[in-house]
C-alpha cells in the first residue's frame, strides 16, 4: 500500500502535456520506490529494461547506476539507491529534451509504468526459489521446465542443502581428477561470470578447493547457449590441463547453467561424448540463450 500512496504523491507533482520541466520535476516523475534487497531491485530494473527493448550499455552494480538505450539513442540513465527500508529507482530519460510529453499511450508516464510493472513482477517471482528434482530411476534431472538426462554410468550425484546446485561426478569422490558436472539454478542477473562458475567446477573436479586460477576469459558466443575449450588451470604454479564446457539458458526470472570439467586433452578422463549426449537430451521450453552484455564494474 505504501508504494501506491507514494505514486499518488509523485503523480501530483507531474504536469501532463508537452512542456518544459525542471530537473527536480522530471526526477520526481521518474522515481519509483520498491521494498526489497538492493541487488534484487538493481537486477530487476536492468532486466526489465531489456525486456522493454533496451540494450544495457553500462552496468555498475557497486555504484547503483546503469544506462540503457535503443538504436535511436533514446533510453534511460538509471540510479538506484537505498532510502531506509526502500530502494529508490530514478529512471531519467535520455537524451535531454526541451519539452516532455508525460500523458498518453506513448508518453513518458506510460513508459515508467511499464518498467515498474515488469520490475515488480520479477521481484515477486524471486520470492520463491525453484529447486532441482532428480528422478534416479530415469537418470533425469529437472527444474522449472528444464530437463536433462545424466550420463548413465556416472556414479555420484549430490545435491546442495538448498537444492539449487547439483554435483554429478563420474566416480565417487576420490583423490586426483574426477570428471565433474555442476548444475545450477539461480536468480537471473543482467551480467554473469562464466569463468567464476567454471572455476568452482574445476576446484571440485581437481580436488583443489580455493587453490586454482582460471587464466582465460570465458564468453558464450553471441546468440549461443554453450561454449567449450581446453585450458591449463593454475594450481599455485602448477599448470593442470583440463577440457571444459558450459551451458547457459534462462527464463525471464531464472537462469540454469551447467559446467563440465574433465580430463586433459585425450584419454579416458575426457567427457566429450557424455557432454554431447547430455546436451542433446535437454528439453527447456520457455528458456532462451543469454544476451551479450557489458561486464559489471
């Protein structure tokens, strides 16, 4: 109810029709308030702008700022800040104009309302986190509408306490390299770090928690859902060769990722065939590949 009252107060300061507005008037009209964690409000705002057809040009979660634009140059410079128990989002239209049209289907108020509606929808979606479900008899792992069949001969399946991460390994835990798959379901964010995700999988596969460095950048191809390659991860000063794959798909609110870290470049410990079979088994209606985005600062 508080946000409805706030909107009434804000709208009373907005003037309809085309006319010049002071910076203070424009900021008042461009402001919406939300109750929620800062990072969730920031991500929901950025993702909602994308859903409305804007591209994220700059994203700085630490400063709470982002810029989103369309090809015609119009967009928003957004600032998100905390005010007591609320998050204040100011979406100032860019470029600056001499006069502003606030009313009507194509007015600024309708655009702000559309952004707010989508932002609130995401915040509501994130209140209940989905969990992985494993049907051992069918070797089928799923969450939401995502389904994948696990490698038939792999022995070890372990779910995190939260059931948001599932670890699958060729053999039961052992010393040395153990080919590993990591399945993760998480809240969708405007920018993701595939390298950090793969590094975590490599630490499990090599039994080297907290010791490894992933030397190369990892990026999915534009419009793609998967990538893979060969790399020598550093265990201190020791280079340890592995093959890797990553899979990334998302709904409007949630992301599913799979990482595979397997044996060097040839031999019994590679898992190229298992990865191929796994990805061919995936069914994910309603999911899409990630967009190419700038990195957070």
